[in-house]
C-alpha cells in the first residue's frame, strides 16, 4: 500500500480458523484437548515438585501441608479456570472468537467516545498480548525440560544429556513449523485424550493407597494451611499458580472449536483427570516423603517409567505446538488491527485457513527458547521465570472482561464490581506471590513483555501520526474532481487503482503520477482497506462502491481481524456496482514513503521515531501482503516528516 495505504490496510491476519463446528460435541471436545489444554495438561509434570522440593521456599512435607496444597490447587483451578474462564469470560466472545486481542476489540467498542479510556484499554490489551510472547517462549522450554528430566529418575547417568536432548527436541519442533501442522494436528486430540486418561489412571493408582487425600477438596484445608504457615503459605502460591498456567488458552482458542466443546472437555474430562493426578501425587508423598524430588515420574512402577517419559515428551511437544501456533495467530491479528507492521505470513494448508507460519516470529522464538534453556538448564530454575507473565495476563483479562460485562452486557455497577473484585483479588494474590521471583528469573518474561509492548505501541502511535500527516497534506477530492470538468490531464485507457487511508482526499501517489507522467486513467479507483473489530466480515459486506463524476470510484474493502486480505478478489466483487476490473488493464499505484524523524521532539520522542522508521522500512511489501500482482504495480516514492 502506499504511504497512507501502507498504514491503511490494518495489516493481515491468519486466515479464518474454520468456524464450522465438528460434527459432534464429543469429536469437537476431543479435538479441543489437543490444542486448548496442552499447556495446562502438562502442569502436573512440575507443579507439585516445585511446591515441596525445588522452589526457593519449599513447603515442609507434612500430612496437613500436603492436604493444604492439594486444596489450594483444586480451588485455584475451580475459581480461575472453571468459574472465571469457562463460565464467564468465554461468554465474552467477539463473533465467536476469543483471546486478548478479540477481548480488547470488544472492550474498545464501549469506549469510543472516551479517548482516555480507549487509550487505557488499548494499552492494557497490547501489554497483555506482549506478555503472551513470554509465555510462548517459557512454555516449550519448561515443559520439554520437565519431560526429559524423567530420564534422571530412571538413572542419574542421563543427567548430562537432559539439556542436549531437550535442545534437540525444541530445535526439531521449531524447524518443523515451516511444513505446517495440518498433517499431524488430527493426532493431537487422541494423543492428549490418552495423556489425560493416563494422568487419571496414575492418580487413581496412588489415591487407593491414601484415599484420605480426596478430602482436600474441602476449602478448610487451604484456610488451615494459611493459618499454620502464613508467609510460607503465601510464597507457596507462587508455585501453586503453575497448576493453572495455560488456563487462559481455552479462551484464546475458542474460535477454533466453540464454547461448548471447550467447556465440556474441561468439566467432563480434563479437570477431573488433572485433579486425580494431583491427588495421586499428594498420596505418593504421604506414603513416601522422599518422592518429592520428582513425584510425577515416581508415581508409576519402574517398568512404566520409560514409556511415561516418552508419552510426557509427546504431550509437551503438543503443548509447545499449541503455544507457538498461538503466537503466530496473535501476531497475525495484531497486524490486521494495526498494532504490528506487516510480516511475511505463509499458509501451510489448502483446507485449513487458520494454519499459518510466520518465519520471522518462528526463528525469534527459537532463539529465545534456546537461550532460556542454556541460561536456566533445569525445569526447577526455569519455573522461577514462569507465573508472573501468566498472572498479569489473567489480571488484564479480568479488567477487560469487567468493561464488557458492565457496558455490553448491561450489568449494574454492583454486580459488575462484585465480579471484578472477586477475580482481581484472586489474580492479584497469585501475581503478588510471583513478584518475589523477579530476580530469580521472573525478569525474563517482564523484560520481553515490555520490549514487545514498546514495539507494538510505537508502531500504533507512529501509524496514527503518519496518517495525520498524510491527511493534512492531501487535497480535497471533490475539489480536484470539479477541476477536471474545466480541462485536465490526458486520460488513458484502463484503470488506475490508488490505495489510500483517506478516500476523501487525493492520494499522494496520484499527485506524483500527474506530476511526472501528466496522465490520468479513464477509470480511477480510490481504494480504502478497513479492518473491523470483528474476526470475520461476510462476503456480502466485503466491498462498498461509490461512483463519482469523471470516472472516479471510491471503494471501501472491509476485512475482519482474522480474514486474509486479497485486493484483486475484492475488486472483482465490484462488478455489480458498475466498476469494470480487468487485471491486464489495471495499474496499481502505491506510494513508498521514506520517513524522516524530526529534529524537534513533540508528540513522539526521537528514539521512538527512529524505531518506527526502522519498523516501517522493514515491513512486508504491500504487494505481497494484499496479493497484488507485482507486474501491475507502480511505486512512487516520497519523503514524509513525522
């Protein structure tokens, strides 16, 4: 797109994830297990171990403490995952889509008349999205390390090889991304179904030895644990939160499966399986306190250890895949919504439009994951970095959801405030317990989140300033068209398409074309791309055409933030409105702006101007992004001062 055009196209997103639901609820629920619950489903690998053994503040192993921790885990999953996400937040869908970007777009609808509120909600949404990338880096590193460390339980001889094996698995996983996951995605659901069934079976096997652990669902055990341990109990919540990391994914992936399959998969199978496994680990520790060094792998007979390590490794790969795909999807949505410059997006499946691959994001994630593994070298050390980003994201989800339930659902202030207070207190308790981890590794996701937030917010602000600048310098279109009636440049056959962010002004590319070539096409199309705050725009609403005098047409093309832009296809849809489109008779004129940072700092510090200029210069070409044939494009350069 040209100058304004480049900005105008609120950039591209992963194509629509199939909105058609699976034939049956059971089939859809099984499929959801492979994508939605991989992260939280691998939490039993390390949660209990971190509480009693590996954490910086290990909890002493006593029967009361074990029951207290199990009670905390149960109520954390019940309140945060079951009540907050499954019951409430999944109802805040944006035309069927979930996730922090969809929730932000939904919340922004309520603040369109309040610039300050819009800025605050937008900033919260951007920061929450930025924190997700920290999760996308930590999850593969922590989960794969945890699985491979099961080999140490079999024999200490494997200890020197844990890191190399983990790195090999992770490098293979990221390298495989370019081939797409369509070929193996069908296996994810059944494999994770078997994984959760295995978790439940292991749990029952150990609960039989100490059935008293079932009593831990009584919240009085959690309260008594706080009364007896006080500060230590508070610090223990920093490890307990590991049991719910990944819970926010069920909302982010809602567009793939729908609310019902995700809800029933959790309530009927996933939640009970996780609970049974945690109780089984607690029963094992009561029976053998020495098992705290790795209660998950020690909870099975020795003959089953190697098969369990293999199954756990496969489960962590699936969990990692889900997070990586989520990072691709989130980036694509951010591009469409104007928070991120255009990035090369490849579609890896001819049938599933949601199957996408972003090479730049993939290799950056791999570098970050490898650095994490080499820096921390064990799941216990890496667990210190986990939790703080997730709890912050959950708190942001709660605040945005409060705006939605108050303004869009029409809840009164008392009811909405009760919703906010209850869940924010829980979220803040987990977050504050994780703050002490900052110096021990928690700084990593925070630094990463702040860095990505700076990039996204700088791009958003820079685009807004550039749009203002281009609009200020443009000539009113109606006056220009009137002037043609008194004689104008020579008109040539064919169509000229000028992409612009301001359809009521004369694009710079047109003025430059007139200045240099002294001609104007017989049919002139001023094309404006708009991205709505919904995931998909129906084909019937894709284009709007306004015919003007002197052969001019104003065309507005609308996309959702999960639609795939294709300008030639959109122009072909304009025939019923009288606009002729023949690709070999059409020239696309795009402006290529060179941004010049201003010496004086006013509305944007100079360092951010330089950063925006760098991002602008390295954005994906508009021709590729909008599927415009390169042999029909004319680019006209210009310099713009912010």
